[in-house]
C-alpha cells in the first residue's frame, strides 16, 4: 500500500478562503500549515508546536492525531504493517470498542477510496470525493453515496452544514439549511 494513492495535491488551493468556512471550529490565532490532504478533502496540518492535527471535513471534527510528524508516520506505519495484530487478545478486551487501531483506514478511508476507484470515480486537479448525503445526516460509506467535487465547494458545503450542527447533542432534531452544491 502506498499512502500517496490516498492523497491529493492541495498546494494550489486558496487556503484563506477555504478556512473561513471553518472559522466556527478553528482558532482565529492558530497558524495553520497545510501538510497532507486525503481524497475526501480532509486536511492534516501542523500547528505552531509541530503537532499533527486532522480537520475531518466530512465529520466536522478537529483532532490532534500525533505529537509530531515522526509520530504520525510511526502510527501510520504500524497501522499499515498490521503490527497491532500480534497483541494479546486479553489486552485487546480492555480497549474501548469505539477506538480503532487502524489509523490508516480512519485517516484515509482507504476501503471506500478503493471502491470509488473501482466504480470509476476519478479526481482531477483541485477535486476530492464528497458524500452526497453526509454520514452525520444518515449517508452511507458506499460508492453510490459519493460524487466528485472541487475541494473548495466540498469544504464550504461541509463547513456550512457542520456549523449548524455544532453544539447540538447527538440525535437532536434540528432543521438544517442545505446549500446548493
């Protein structure tokens, strides 16, 4: 597996404009250095302390995934190599069932990317895969629920939707204004 098969080039994107859709989540003072972008437009960036943060635009979440780039690559390598498989089964019983040991799959959605490629979804420059119906709104992680979008439009759409959801408890009934895509 080559992780580059699950990344897209983000170097020519208009970051100032794109980040404005996420101002409700990102610290205004934060210095964001874009680093990697997966095929769903999720951004991995380094903060001012060198920590690797993951802006998951599909789920509307920002999380620290590694203390630095070296730790990120070590986690990625152990995930891809499957070195977790040798753990004692009793020790695995104590792990939180919600927590995944497959960082590569979580970060890059490799399974669905592979299915999307097999289904013929091809990305051009500045494009990413997007969910027709976001999973948080009941959409499934299947190729039939995917489309190709510009990264800017998908970021704007997801940021707008998640800004409306932010702060509401899971399962709450709310009205969401969905913009045109």
